[in-house]
C-alpha cells in the first residue's frame, strides 16, 4: 500500500511561518513522523509539495499510477480551486483533506472547502499531528477494501 502526502502553497515554510498557528515542526519533521508510522503500519508514504496549483494537479494525476490513496493539505487552494476538486474526483483515489489549524475557527473565507465534497473525510485542528491521524485513518480505510 502506497500513500501520497501532498502539500500545497506555503507549507514549505512550516516551522517558520506563523508558529502560533502552524507549530514549530517543519515539513521534513512531518515527513519523518509519517514515514516512521507508515513503517509500523506496513505501508509506504511519499511526499510532494508545490506552491503552484498546476503542480498539485500534476502530482494527483501521477499518483493514480502507483498510489492507493492521498492525504492532501491544499493550503489556501482548499478554498478556491475547482481544478484540484476535479483532479481529486478524476483520479478516483481515496483522499483525505487535512488542515493543521481548525479552518472553521479562523477567517470566514476559510470555512468553505472546494475539495471536501470529493474527499473521503476531513481532519482539521489537531496541529501537525493531523498528518499521522490522516495516515492512520486512510490506512484503515484502504485495509478494509
């Protein structure tokens, strides 16, 4: 079982950008946590990050060839990207939407997700631990198929 963890704009700045909201862990730290957990679960994870909408769409298209599921933190594109919604729907891989912060406790424009309707579920508000929560949830779902 192989799972893609896909990160959108500004997530390359984790650990530096607004640590009061996003915490002190870097994307590399999160990747290490998920890789360790994946080993315990008996699956494999790969990581990609892009600040560009098209790069995220391309990563989703490529994932359909050799991945069984996707965890996506689309960042700000969550609230605006029909292209990402269509890509998630089009590749038909079980996908978990992930947010480090509780988007519903923030600015009003963050309350609506363009992608939630085509995702298996949404995990938000648990800080960077949300990544391992999402990995456990997606692994459990895929194991039951």
